[in-house]
């Protein structure tokens, strides 16, 4: 009798141990599976977030248009010649290649900013008369701070170049607005324009002629670096010669220029 009870008790104990083992044994697997799923989800989320951040951080390049032939026809609206100046010669009377900053693309037509008065003049040109490309950076001039900075693309916020500059005086102020680089004239560094002039498609609101020109502004070097940081120019932006050399490498023709009061 005792023996049968022991055997029955032993059998019950064995079944109980097996049941407990099955229950306990399955829990780590479930937890491990759950942990694996969570880790995979977290990895997927992190990868997605990185991709989103990378897309958002990508700089946007500005589009510019170089004239193909000896002339470019200008239009106030597609198909409507610009009455004041219907044709632009290429190169210009100063020997500079004609370039436009593209504002809008509409099929066979492009709306572009033109290097003419009034400041910010936008006209239309035929796509067939120009060749499109992009420029990598933009220039920002802060008149109140007497600083010039170069940023990557149209959205970059970290300066690639940051320099103290001289700007226009109260009598001949540097015009504020949105412009673009329309020419480069290298010089020997000994004259008042220093190592060279980076021509800007903006014009003085005060001087309609200056030095044989039409009052167009430029970013240029200087032979008087001790005046940098002051409002002393006739409207141009002056930089140290070493700085203008670096700027030229960062700002090809067509580079947007924003001048902030």
C-alpha cells in the first residue's frame, strides 16, 4: 500500500515537474522573441529617422542659365518682347558672359532675374537660348554687421566663409535685396579694387554712373584693409584680398547674393 502510494506520488511529482518545466521553459523564448522584435523595430525606426534627417539636411542648389549664342531675346511675358530692352548681347559691353538666375521653369520658357535696372528685374527667356546648370552656394551680406558669409546651397546654415567687410556709406549705401554674381574680373591687387571684382547684378539707388560704368555694385578686394568693418564705400562691398580669393572659389557665376540691411 505504501509502495503504491509512493509510486503514485512519484508519478504526480514527475508530471508536476514536467509541467512546470514546460511553462518556465517557454517564457525565455517568448521574451527573447519579444526582445528581438523590439530591437528590429527600434533599428528600423532609427534607420528611417536617419534617412529623413539626411533628406531634410540636403542642400538645395540654385539653377542658373548661361547664354548660348551672341544674343538672348528678353520677354516681359512668354512671347511678349520686353519693350525697354528686347535683346541682350553676349558677351556684354564689358566683355562678360551673360548669365541669369533662374526663378521659374515653364516648358520652353524660363523666368529669370536679369542684370539690369531696376534691381530685381525678372523677365522671360527661351530655354533654347541658354544652357542650364546649378551653383553650389549662396552669399549673404549683412550690412549692419559689416559681414559677408557664404553658405552651402539655398538652405545651409553653417558658414563656409565668414569675413569682415566694408560697405556703402550713408550717402552712397549698398542696396539691399536679392541679386546674383554676374561676372569676375581678376586684378593685380595693387589698386583700389585689390585682387579682383566679383560683379553683382545690383545697382546703386544713388549713383547711376560711376567710374565709366552704370553704378553697378561689386564685391571686391582692397588696398586699404584698415578700413574694413566701416561704412565707407560708394556702394560696393570691400574685402581683404585673401578673402576675395577664397570667395571666388566658392561663388561661380550665377551664385545668389542676398544683401540684408
